[in-house]
């Protein structure tokens, strides 16, 4: 099983055009497959998670599950990591983190937060609420290299590790 | 003949970049950008610079507008400065980033005089970094043209 050679798919979220270009290049240089969007709501849309839906209720979700192909979309998209800016208009990176972690479909996807501001209380809150890493901007290649272990771990934890 | 010209241009380019570092116009983040450019993405730095300049000019126009309002909307101002500070930081435009920090400070203190001064610094630093980067881009293009003729 050539796990090392398998491409990981990263979904990057940032409202800044320049930062989107940078993060895309950084991720591609590190051999990740990349999708970049400019907002939290677009990120949720891409994942197939309607951000207006309330999927806190497991029963409701199971019912919807049999009718929707959310699960199939999730596997087909194969998003292995979400990296998001913290400060964004509308849905912040923290809001997005919460939505992902509250979703039964996507809570296992590692989420990394980026911010230009070094605010310990912000950093701690994100980490406590499920973010794998908090990166200070401008993000460096060395930061991106730190992501791979999280992806490897998530892959070996998932039930479907044979699907790729 | 060409490789002498190329070497001379490369020296010029190196000196220009070095002087920008020495003057604090650029910081190490610019090196990171250059490191991300390679044969598969030969125009990366130029593209980023171009995006940056368009964005910065848009923001500077907005800042000017908001600062000249009767009732200055400081939260809008702050939002724009935050954006410019972020993109300045991302490309390594060090002095411009500092000018943004100053405007943020002045804006927080609601000090209009300081805001005006800080904004002028932003404009000045932006034009300095833009003009030097434009020279850099021209040198870069010239070098690539000559190299392609080899």
C-alpha cells in the first residue's frame, strides 16, 4: 500500500486574493491536490454541507442521509484537510471550524487555522475547539510540511483507508 | 555576448533586491515568494506582485475616501487597513506593513491628524515598493528574454 505516494486533497479558504494564490502555490509545491475558495460558506458548499442545515440532530441526519448523497460526495471529493484563514467577513475561520466539527460527516477532517494576528486567547480557543494547528501568517513552506502528519494520521484512522 | 549581458542583468537584479532588503522595503517573506517560483511557475512572483498592486491601489483609494468623510467610519477604515497589512505582509513589503500598523493605531485612537499622517506614509511606502518592484519585473523579463534566446 503506497500511502506516501497518494495525493492528499486540501481545501483552502481565504478571503484575500493574494493569500489564496500563495497558499495554493505552497500546497501544490508540497504535492497536495488543492481546491481554493474565498469564504466559509463556499467551503461548506463545496463539501456539500448546506450551511443553513442543522445537522446536530442525529436522527434527522440519518433520515436525510438515505435520501441525500452527502456521504458519497464526501468520499468522491476526498477532502483530507481544511486550511482556513481566521479573519473573514461573514463566516470566520472559527465559525467554519465549529460547523465542520459539529457535522457528523466531516468532523474527522483535520482543520488548520491561519491568522496574521498572534492572539493567544484566539489560538487557544481554536485548538480547544478542534483545530489541529494554528499557523501564523505569512504561512511558510515549513508550516505546510507540518500538515502531512495530520493527514497521514487522519487517513490511518478512517474506516475507508482502502478506498484510495 | 548574451551571457555577459545576462550576468550583468542578474547582478543588477541581485543588487536591487539587496538594496530593498537593506532599506527595509522588503523582508524575508519576499525570498519565500521567489523560492516558490520555478520552471513550472515561471511568472509566479510577477503575478503575485501584480495582484498585490491592484489590490493595494483599490484599498488606498477606499482609505482616502473614508478618511475624507465628514464622519469617518473607523471600523470600515480598520477593515481596509487590516487587508492591506495582510497583503503587504504576504509579499514581504515590510515598510508598507509598518505604515499600516501605524494607521491602525491612529484609527484605534480616533486621532484624525495621526490618521492623515499615517495614510500619507502608506501612500508613500506603497509607491516606493511598487516602483522598485516594477524595475525588478522589467529586469526579470529582460533576463528571461535573453535566456530564451540562448
